[in-house]
C-alpha cells in the first residue's frame, strides 16, 4: 500500500501542534499531496524547520495560541465547525519526559484533558471521518520487551503515564461514545530524527547545538537504546493508516518502529552524528541525571505491516546523513532541500 495522491487531493486536514517538528514535516508532505491544511499550535521555535521553511505560508490558516486556555479552545472548536474538515491529526502535546517531571500538571492538562476535549468536539462534527492521535512508544509497562499493541500499558513518569492514560481514554471513547461514521486511531512511534528539530532535552538537537557553539556534548544515558527512525517514516505510516481507516471503517492503535536490527544506543547515535562534522574538537561528557528514564524501548510494528504494508525505509545511518545535509544547508534554500528529501523518499 502506498500514499494515494487522489485520496489526499483537496482533503481538508486540521493539524494540532502543526508548528512542532512532526507537524512541520507533515505539512510539507501534505502540501505535495495538494491537501488543504489548517493549523493550531503554540508559536514556532526560532530556527526550527517550521520557521526556516516559512511553512506558515502553505497553510489555509495558521493559528497560534494555547489550547489549554478555555477561551482559545472555544475559538478552536468554533473554527472546526466553520472549516468542516475531513481529517484531524492531533500532535499537540507536552512531549518531553524531563519537562513532565518539572511540570506534571501541564503535562496532564495537555496530554489528557485537551485530548479528551478534542474527542468530544470532533464527535459533534459529521464532516470529520478520521481522527489520528499520536501517543508514544513509552506507553508500555515493560519497555524492554518487544511490545505489540496488546501489551500491558503503564508509565513511571508523568509523560509516559499521561500517554498510557490517554490510550485508555481513547479506547473507552471508541467503545462508548464514538459516532458510527468516525474512525479514531492512536499511534505509538519510536524516537524520531530529522532536520530542523530544535526542542530542548532531545539528543540530536542538543548535540547539534553543542557542535554549533563549540561546547562539550553532555549525555545523560549513553547506553540507552531507542527505536530511532527518520521522521518521514512514521509520517508516511500515519497517512497510510488514515487511508486504511477510511477503507475499512475501523478504529484502534498501531505501533510504528524500525526493525530490531536498526537499534542503536545514545552513544552510537552521537558518534554517527559527529562523523558528519569532523572539525568538531570538543569532548563527550557523561553526566548523571536526577530523572529516571527507561534504559531500553522496543515496540513491534507487525500490525502496521500486516494491515497496510508499512515498514521503515530509512536506516539510522541514512537518517543521520539526511540530518547532516539539512543542517549544513539551513542558511540557504532549506525549503527546497526539505522538499527534495521528501521527494527522494517517495
């Protein structure tokens, strides 16, 4: 199964969190598919892909406000009734484990309460046939196992717990409240890599900032293993999943992760990235962290492969090469570079 240009042509797609890393890359893909896109999020981070590629210009409307504020949420809900979208993709979230330790209430408000409000709003708008909500690979209780969508959920930090709780709430909503002509999917994907990610406390952006500012690289958990994947891979999976939902009138959860032979530790990713910047001469320093994070994360994407033939196309080394190309050209025509990376992938 491949992304169907005809399916996406002229589709009205609302993206929450559109100015974030995944939202920005998805916007570029949907633009190439000739979809009409509408965005709602906090203001974009300076020097991010959204900022440098002027992605706002490809939107039918691009709105920046905090959806946790009731007045803003009502404004958002009213606009959904006016737009009458076909599809909603919900990226808006507090997505950082360390930030969830520092501000658990904001994590719970954003990841749980906002998402529940969204479910209720979308259920009232008949034009919306498909809703995709992103959670995380961190929703599983035993993170080091090869978790399938039926594995036990859990979470020992507020981020993981909020996303695991969201999975339960969405499932309950599907079973008890969802209208018949609405399909709802949650997606659990591994750690995404790509050009233009400027978030703090993420491995690749932190390394790139250290390289750019000639600072030592500080690693918290060098031996931790994550399911690293280039951001375009799961985004393609989300588009295929929405097509699958539409064709089969189905709801549920799907994992998106690379094969186990593509596993890399934090230190291995660091060294791969440094090989792209041979002039960097500072040191790698390992620091202890007061925050507990899982040593190993693994999930099984067999369901996505069986249902719509999805699997990662880009291995870790290729992902690092794409990031290097992006970062080294970010002060030139980076919009064209980003488009070419998508076109080459497709």
